[in-house]
């Protein structure tokens, strides 16, 4: 299992969002994912029953996102916008930085499976800009979901840049 940090810039408005997040965080990263690999022993918890890469080389990743539709096979909120989701991603070095982690893949995959469809925490995002906005405990943003899957306490405290600093220091 690996931890992936996004340093690419998407096209259009999403790219402006990537840029604004990095500017606000004064860091290189704007998004976080947990990556499941062959040998993690959690194939049975993946949506298609395997951690093997698909024909394009994409691996199963899990995070929370605010502006993507949840897949049709999601057990909760399928087709709705925003939340915890499994997604196959081609993790190119031009857009992603991958870091090894000693976290338990089974714990992470079970957390992801149980939390699919959990709502995205927009209030926590706004809280990075203005401290008066408090996070909503029933919702998670990307780095918060990843910190939970990694078993890190106080997961709501982490943004994509600070979480990566913790992951590489372990």
C-alpha cells in the first residue's frame, strides 16, 4: 500500500482549484489518495476483486473528493457528487508522488469499504481559509480520509501537504 500526493494541475476550473489549494497551503500538493497494490492481501475488498493494475496500468485508489460523481456500484449515494470513493488511477510521476507506508492495508481497505459514499467535508476546506468554519465530523476531505486509513489520530488536522510530511517522516 502506498500514499499518493497529487502535484499535477487539471484542466479548467479544477486546475484553478489545484493551484489555489497549493497556494493556500504553501506546498506542492493539492490532493491525497491511498493506493492498493498487488500483494496487499485485500483483493476481496476491491470493487472488481483484484488489486492488480488494469490494462492501462491503473491501480485502485481511495480518497474523498468534492467534485466527482460516486461510481454506479457504490453502496451508498451512487451517482451523487462528492464523497469517499474507490477509483482506478494511472499514477504517472508527472502528476503524482508515491510514498511507501507501513500502515495496515487490511485496516485501510476495510475503512474504505465501510465509508464509501461518506460525504465530502466542504466546511473543513473553508476552515483552511477562515478558522470560523469548523469541520463536520460525519464528513471527510481527501487528506482526512487518508489519515484515517493510515490510522493517524486527529485526522481532521491534516491537509495534503502536512499529511505527506507525516507519512515520509515515519
